[in-house]
C-alpha cells in the first residue's frame, strides 16, 4: 500500500484511530485513578481486551501503540501488531520522547526524540508499524504560546515527518493546543491558526509529501475554565473554518484528539463537524481518553469480565464511527443501557 492509501485507510469513513499509546508514566496515572496497579501485565491485559474486541474490525482503522506494547505478545501467542492487523486495523507507534521544558522559556514545552530516530524507525517498521505519531503541545496563557515555542515545535514535527516518510511510514502530525485555561474560543481559533500555519510552512520546507500524512489537531474550543461556553454548532463551524483556511487540501485525513472533552462531547462535536463538512478531508477521531475512559472503569471493577469491558468499548467505538459519518445522535447513546 502507498502512504496515501494507508493514510486513507486509517481515516476511512465510519472508522477512526484508537490512541492507546500512553507512556508508562501516563498509563500508571490512568490505572491508579481506577485503583489498579500498573505493571507490564496489567497494561497489556487492558489493552489486549480492547484489541480483541469486535469494534476493531468495524470502527478502528488504526491503533497507536507505545514502544512497550509494540513488542508484546497477546495471550494467544501472536504479536500485538499482528493481532491488530488480523483484525483489519493498522498498527502504529508513538515515536516522540515526550514534551520537555523549552530552554529559554519558563513554562513552555518542546517535544524531544529526534536523535537516533532514523534507526528507531527502521526497527519499528520491522516490528510491523505502518504509521507513527509525534505530539507537540502548546499552552495558552498571557504570553504564550511564544513564537519560539511555535517555531521550534513546528521544526521538530517537520523533521520527524520527513524521517518517517523516508522509512516508508505515514506520520501523524499532532500539534495540540491545550484546553487548559480561561481563554475564549476565539483565542483558541487564533492560536491554532498560527500553530497550523507554522507547521505546514515547515512541512513544506522539509519536503514532506502531505498526501502521505494525517493531521491530528485539537478542536476549536473555549478553555476549560472559560465562563462563556460554546454550543456544538459554534464549535463545529469554527473548527471546520480553521481547518479549511490552514490545512492544505492535499492532506487526506484529519483525526482529532479528544484533549479532555468527555466521551459524549467528543462524539457530539465530531458528529457536528461531519454534518457540515463540505471539504474532501476525511474527518474522524484519534481519541485516547474519549474512547477508553468508560471501558477502563468497567475493567477496573472486574478485570476478568472481558465481554462486559468489550461491550462498553464496542459502544464507544461505534458511536465515534457514526460521528465520523455525521450519523450519530444522542438517542443512540441509550443503546448501551438497553
Ligand atoms: P486524548 O484523546 O486523550 O487527548 O489523547 C489523544 C492523544 O493521543 C494525545 O497525544
């Protein structure tokens, strides 16, 4: 398959991406929050329960894994990437080394991981990864994101993406403008515009073939502490407008992160965006928390009750699959209760 075909399959209508690439530290936090000890085995158990679910074949076009999981074997002996491929989904890998304090700025972050990346990519490819992810983060505050932060992260994202295409994989480019803060939706729109513009300037400079990439952006939302809430119509309109103005039309797929929205908010907003989508972009989800939260809670109550956990995950994946086609409705959420 060409890179463009892989990108399109990851984001195909009715399907999206499961972001199960939490680092060991983040996974520890998630497991601790539901009272489960984080060990190599518990991390694998939970993730494998999702990867074995019925939802994978129908609604999950790709799974982003963490280094540890890419190397693990499922309980029936096959490797995790093979299990995902067998379920008609595409395995991918997070390759950045996390966001660290940006020197010269007190509070902003730069994503690290370029050193030795070419060699790591060759290994990941051999282990079965067909795509990769790199996440840059930008916080909104009085004096940030600074030009320094926007430029340095865009540069790193572009160098990453160029190396990934050289290794014959699809780079997911993830510039995440964080929801934290009391800024309004217009500020999020402006900051995301600046961030996306700089990213595409750098991607072009580094000769990245945009047809073989997927963008993973934030939706345009008011800050989580903002007093003025926005409805789904406003969020969808501003998000689509921002993408139309700042993302080159050659990009085949756009898969949103959930970024702290609740499961229902993330499905509702994605659905609304697709209802008014008049572009050729395949617009879908690449959710972590908004796909796994309820399943994780259910699992923590009885880790042996695989079918119940899978039922909860199947429902969430189905709802988001419908949202990627603009076919979701609040009523369908009741299905799980029935
Ligand atoms: P959330 O959907 O939980 O924001 O995670 C997506 C992701 O992969 C962040 O890098």
